[in-house]
């Protein structure tokens, strides 16, 4: 009889060793059932040849084992408190939303050279905030031209015109490597009394990356579909989110080249808005510089500002909003002046 008692203990110990880092809830339920009914499962009755002390020792060992299992099991994710902030970062590993008290963004009036796409994105966001139909948006094009800055600025601009309360938009950033957890995040947001902009910066996929299929199903094509209170804004340097050589390789090696390419580029079709960002001219670059200088009250003559800004762009080999901001940071430091938050 004592041998029969040791067999279930060995089995439980084996399970514990195999799943030391992540025990699934169903297995935990099985272990809990084993603990609750151990006198039956072990075949132990008062008539067996086993002393009360031996039975109590086994019970204590099982209690310690269940306690160890409980410590190893992941804690339940806390309920998100959306009233704490207007911006959150999705933590895929823990299934939690981390509030961001201070968002890194610039005022929308400082984003120059992209007036047309700025107005389109603002209008789309305003309609979404009002509960009207709106499209997912893909902001693609030249690096440093304000794609991610525009998303964050548009969110702030719409909230600025909204009263405090449930009418405010929430911005939730999801990292590119966590795209596969997007269905889990959408499930969390679906029943919340707010409207959410999901923001994924620098979204792109490599040759051996299949997570783009999860994104396709989450945006459109799944049974549940995208929640009415959720919209996705993504930025990328690639118009179709995939490397050109990846698409060309599919065209040259597939049995049906056109079908293979269609399957790859259909992800970008899930975005109703394609907003292109292109390299700025010298005049647009200088306009950005002058706008930053006025906004931050930098004490410098106009001619000197233009000359130094052009020299900075020449040394960088490019002109963009990012280059303009980096110059302003350098200039403010040399002038011994802090920049407005």
C-alpha cells in the first residue's frame, strides 16, 4: 500500500519538474483535485495497514508541493485602469498595460512639410473619436519625416478638443515583436468604455517572419473582426511592410507567382489609409528649423540660424524633421537654454 502512495507523489513531482517555469492552469486544476481527493485516489482507508502518522506526513508533503506549484504559476494580470493615463504600453509577456504619465511627443503645429497627410490623419482620427467609421492607417515613407510624431501629435490634438472623461481617446503602443499577441490585446480592449488607437512604430517583417499572418487576421478576416472601439495606426519605411527582395523571391520561385505576391502584399491592404512621407525640400527643412526656434524662444539671429541649420544638414547628408530636431537640441545646448516640455 505504501508503494501505491509513492507512485502518485512521483508523478506529481515529475510534472512539477517538467513544467517548472510555466505550469498551465488545467494542470494546476488537476493537481488541486489530486490534493483534495488524495485519500480516495491513493486508496487509503482506515482499514489499511498505515499509521495516522504516515498519512499525516504524506499530507504535509502534498501541502508543500501544492504550495510550490502555486508559487510557480504566473500571477493573474491586473485589470487595467484606463482612467490613470491617456497613453499605455502593451506588455505582452505579462498581458498588462503600462500607463505612460508623460508622452514623448511634439506639438502638431511643429510638424511641417506633411500638411496634406497631417490633415487626412487628423480627420480620420476625429471621425473615429466621434464614433463614426474610420480606417486603419499605414504611414510609410522616408525616415525621419515625422510619421510616429504625427500619430502621437494627432492623438493629443483630438484629446485637446475633447472634455475630460470617457470621450477621450487612449493611445496604446504595441511593439513590433509583440504583434502575435494583438488578438489578446484586442480582447482586453473590446469591452472597455473608451476608444483606442493601437500604435505600432516601425512595423516590418523579415524573410522568415510569419507573424504578419496574425496581424492580417486581427485587422480583418477573422471571425470577430476588429473591435468597433479600436483602430490601428502603424508606421513603416516600407510601403508593403515586407522587403522588396522577399517579394521578388516569391515571384521567381512560386508555382503561381502572382498568387504568392498577392498573399505577401495583402497585409498592407488591411490599411484603408496609405499616407506617404517623402523627403523634404530645403525650404521645408528651414521652415521646420524656424518653427522650432520660435516655439522654444531660442535667442538667435535669423541669418545665423539658417546658415548653421544648412551646415548641420550638409554634415548629416540629409534633410528631415529628425535632422531639424537634432539641430535644435544642439543649438539649445550651445545657447545654454532648456527646451519646453
